[in-house]
């Protein structure tokens, strides 16, 4: 049935990934204010001054985020097969862990060489959308397993 609590959490996974795709993930501004770096789901931008800008595409973040949202959307409609639904949530957890790893790699290792190695930068709204998606996915998987346990116990009583 679609009116289960895990449906809401899986929808929150999709919404969180939309926030991840729509908003900047991370930014860093130098102490003199002349340089800044911004990470979005599509590109890593390093602006040296008003004229020079270096853009590095990171389309794999975009592809992984769309894949996570698609798997969550597919999992919503697999309510008759709770084992498959739980497996899809596990796949989403793995994909979101990969996304978090890539974001941390870019924020701490790739951009640390650009300017002001002592400044860590700040995470923005897109990152928090990813974190909310991960938590929602954990809760969805928990409620799916709880439903499966209830069904198994009711089958045992027959």
C-alpha cells in the first residue's frame, strides 16, 4: 500500500536529492575576498578575480543524484515486494555514501590546493539536502523491515 510511512520517507529522499541538485553544495572565499570556490552538482568553480574563472565539470555527482532519486521513486511503487524495496534502499545508501565521499574529496583535498589551505570552507544547502536524504533513506529502510517482520509474524500465526 502506498499509504505507508516509508513512502513518505522515500519521497523525502527524492526531495532531498532535488535540493542537492538545485542548490550549491559547498563554497569557500579567500580572506582577501578576491578568490572563491563553489561546488555544485554539475561543476566546481574557482574564481580567481573578476576576469578569470576556472570551471571543472563534475557531472558524475549529477548522474549519481538523479540515479538515487530514480531508485527511490521506483522503490515507492514496489510496496508489494518489501524485500526488493529494502534492497533498493540499501543500493541508495551505497550510492549516497559514494556521493558523500566525492563531496568530501572535493571539499578537503581537491580544493585545498587552490587557495588558503587553512580555510575549510562552508557547506551549503545542497549538502544538507544530501544528509536529509540519507537519514530519510535509513528511516524508510527501518520501516520497510518492520513491516516485513510484522507480515512474517502474522504468517507464523496461521
